[in-house]
C-alpha cells in the first residue's frame, strides 16, 4: 500500500489515514466510563447498512454507551468521519496480531458489530480470546468464497464462533447451516430500512429546481469510465429533450471534462449552479459528494454504474424513490439485482443498443415507465425490517 500510494491518490489516503490513529483513539477512550459499542464497516455502502442499527441503538439507549465507528476505506471515512451519531470515528489499523491486541486494549469494546464482508482474522481471533461478543449482519455468503474451500477450515471455524450472524438471504443461511453453523439467522439487508428512511426524511437538493425544466430526467449514478463508453454515445446522439444528471463514482477532473466534451455548451457543474442566474444546460455534472441518494427523487429513470467491471453500485436508493433502474451485465454477486429484474423494476443491458431501446421505451411509454417504478418501490417495501430483527 505504501508503494501504491506513490502513484494512486486513494492508496495515499489509505496510508496517511493510518499514520496517526493510536493517540487520538487513546485520547477519546481513556476516560470513558460506559460500555463501548464498536461498529466496523468497509466503506460508504456498508456504513449505510450499519446506519439503521446504529441509529436504532441510539434511539433506544440514547447516551448509555460510547459508539466507536471504524472504516477500512478512505472512500467511507472521508465522507462520514463527522457522523453525528458516533462518538469517535477512525480507521481500522492493518490486521496484524500486534495491532489487534493494541486496538482491543485501548478500545475495550463491550460488543462489536461488523457488516457484510468484513473478515479480519487477527482481530476476530483476538476478540474471541478476550470474549468480546461479535455480531456480523447484512452478511452474504456464496459457495465459491475462500473460507468454504477445503484448505480454509481454520478460518471457517472462526466464523462458526461468532456470537451471531445475520444474513441477507435464504441461500446464505442454507450454506452456513450445511457447514454446521448454529449461529446464523436470516434478517435481510438493512439497506432497505436505510433507503426508506432517506425517502421519509427527504431534503430537497439546492438549486436543482431552478435547473430542471420539466423534461424527463435520467440520473446516471456512480458511473465509471466503462459505463460512459456505453451510455455516452447513446445519450449524445439521441433523446434531445432528455435532461441528464451525471454523478461519477469518483470525481476526477478528466471524467468531468470527458462528459463536457461530449456535450459541448450543454453542461453545467453543480458547483456553478448557485451562481448561475439562469441556465439552459441539459446536462448537470455532480462535482461533489453526498448528494446522489437525494438526486434520484428528481429522476424519471436511473442508470447505475459499476456493472461493466467494478461491481454494481447501490440500486436500492433509486428503487426506493420509485423509478426504473438500468445497469450493466455484471451483477452476479448482487441478489437485489436479480430480484429487481424479476420484479420488473430493473433492467440489465449488454451493449449500447440495449440502452438506447430501453431509454426510448421509458420515454415513449409512460405507463410502462410508471409501472416499472412502482415495482421497484414495492420490492423495497416488501424487504424492510431487517434492522428491527437485529435490534431485538
């Protein structure tokens, strides 16, 4: 990671973020006289899964405990390091035995909640030796995962000793039970509770109303370069009356400029909206973080990036706002994608022509578009309640 930091900005933040974590952790915790409840998440998506549980605990017990929140990735830490419900937010140190023992000595957690795919073996083993209760929730398991290999029985035994594992789906539960697990229970995905809470407490995005002109809006959320290769040519050459919001997954200047070049004199960046007296730009570029979940409120249809290689991003957010969803072909690791496709609320594309035909259908067949959006929202409603199961 130190070598990668010489060339990659995200790796550099990963290294720099861990350069000085011990003293601030010590300062925050050395005089605490109430139980420490520790939540650990990988990044922003897992944070959103943890959020209904963290906030449910806060609502139930208020200030009776100290909430420690740790991140693995700078993508999550940099956006949510000021999260108001946590008493202290930090990075998780590199998973060595020494670091695990030092962390537990300082933090002394009464209970640990980990989310989805976080399996740090030294830390898990150290917690089990010190009898720290460990709850894993919103977890997903597949037969091809490492710890179900014949040579990984040691790692599987660590998972079997977790106090409780709340899984997202029946397939995960059956897989664990077939390997002798007695600590697993199905609770669903807590993201359903989170996205519904976002809709219920929706706050308008400043300046969007002034930009929109009543035309249909496509929200292209968390898009990567590979997504742009597919959707940009279609959007440039078709649908002149469609307004488009682009929210890149990582905000790089070259990505913003690529979109601006594709739509000459038709784009405006969100950072410029406040000062724009009046704009007729059909394309809005989101050049900051933290707005995307609310932007789907304004959409007619959403395209969600990542499913051409990197990994499909959050499709539950647009579904919760009741709009149809389009994404690429690589969604095999995402059960919600299968379910939304089956429900009629989401659609996968293989190539440019698939995308063009779908957008054309949504724009010309309003009842079809409305029905697809209703099916997407219905899927969200049918799967809420996971956080309450975990809280109980």
